[in-house]
C-alpha cells in the first residue's frame, strides 16, 4: 500500500468506538456530543473482515483505539479475534477498564499498551477529564507492569496546565520500567487549542535538561516519538512532536474510524467510507488503494510545521480527536 510519495502503509489504527467514560477537554468537542449509535459502528465481524483485507495488503501492526476502546461491550471478542491475525496487536486506552479486562489482555497477543495519563495529581486529573478516576488509571499501570506488559504512558503537555509536571513524569521512569511519551498538544475541531498552549519538543527537552543528562535512543524511520534514556533509569521518555517537528516523511499509518471511514492521515480533510460498501457486498480494496494514493505529503495538507503558530484550530477541516481515534 504505497502512496505517491513512496511511503508504504503497514500500520492500521482501528477505532472501536467514539464513546468514552472520560471527558478530556482537549479530545472532545466543546459542545454536547452525541456518541454514534451502535448500528452505525462497525460490528465485530466487520472489523475482523476489514482487518483481514488490510493484512493481506501488508499491514503487520494494528492498534485498537477510540474513544475508549475498552468501553465497548464486545471489546474482548474483538481483541480475541484480531489476536489470531499475523500482526503486532496493540492498544491505546485510558486505563479505567484494564482491571476488568486483564484476563482478556493476558489471553490476547497484546504485549504492549499505551495508557493515557496527563497528570500525577488526582485533582488535576479530575479537572482535565471531568471524572474522578486517577487512582484507577494509576493502579492499572501498576497491574500491567506486574504482568510484564510493556507500558507506554501518553501525556499531552499543555502550557500553564500540566507542564510543571514534566520532571515528575521523568522521575517516575527512575524506578519503574515505564516509557513516558510527552505529546505536543494538537488542534482538532472544537478542542480549545491555541498555539501558545503548545509546549514544543525543544521546550520539553530544555526543561528535562535542567535536572537530568540524557541520551537519544536510536530511532526507526517510522517512529513518531523521539526517545531518550537517562543512565540508571528503568524506563525511558520520548517526545511526539507532531506540531514542531512532524514525522510525515516516514509515515506508515492509516486509520479506520469506528463508523468505518478510512483516513489516510490524522489531519486529512477527506475520508473514504468502507463500511457501507462492505455492507452492500461491494469490493473495498479499490477504495482503500485510491484513499492511500490521495494522501497529502504532510499533515493532511492542512498546515505545515513552519506555520503552526498561525493556525486557528476552527479553520482546520477535521473531526474531533475522539471521533477519529488517536
Ligand atoms: N481513550 C484512549 C486514551 O485516552 O488513551 C484512546 C483514544 S485517545 C483519543 C488517544 C490518544 O490521543 C491519547 O493519548 C490522548 O491523550 C491523545 N490526544 C487526544 N487529543 C489530543 C490532542 N488534542 N493533542 C494531542 N494528543 C491528543
Ligand atoms: Fe476519552 Fe481518551 Fe479522549 Fe480522554 S483522550 S476523552 S480518555 S478518548
């Protein structure tokens, strides 16, 4: 699945639902949001059918995401089905339902998970997610470590909100084998983004350098994260610099939304419906191929890293993050 820039797409991210049990303001639209009715979501068998088509075309890594993938009632069934495919299966979750689903995870082919946690302070967690669930998420991370999962912790850094905690997250990697990923705040429809809330890759590294010496770890060409290690620390940290140093050149990702639309980029304006054609018994492969061939060079063709300070998030033509699948 090669695009016009020679990039081969072998990593599929599947959103299982746009529903979520948290309300992170940077992810959800500001106005009241109605979650998509179940009948319009891909059913478990449809997810499996589409996933197999992608695997036949060379996909060797699948990430399940959302919304919150683990709030879906049949999440266990979907994880079990996709575990049988010859892919590296992974999951991005807010962690709140990990404990209930631990037996499913242990039985699955998943060995590495991304857990989102933007603060180590329970009151700030409540403010950012509008739900009092800090302890549950923190305990989920400990539980996964006890069961030897590879745990990456995603922290979206926002100026004046949680940027004062960057060093606390790095300190956490000293004693525990967690892999913290600081994510630059990205603009989506209605998410109160402004460029002055972005803490850049360079600013993050400057803050960490006030206390620690660190070494860059070798990067793979498809990596979105620039990773670092501090001598003597069990874990590592990394920065996902979508805004100030994008990694579009090595992009190998495509995304399937929970309602069965293929997006060739997180920021793509257009999307290709696969679900309705699949339900009508039509061929979806030509649709997938033309979607990939229409992929823009950088950031969905909507902005560039050099002009990100001029972005007005409302002018970006896209869904909100929760409906794309991060
Ligand atoms: N509910 C799951 C979770 O929170 O991990 C999976 C879906 S969530 C949309 C996936 C990732 O996108 C999370 O790590 C979240 O922090 C990140 N994210 C959401 N909105 C974002 C934004 N505006 N900028 C940067 N990252 C964002
Ligand atoms: Fe839900 Fe994840 Fe979005 Fe937070 S970031 S609202 S947990 S989907």
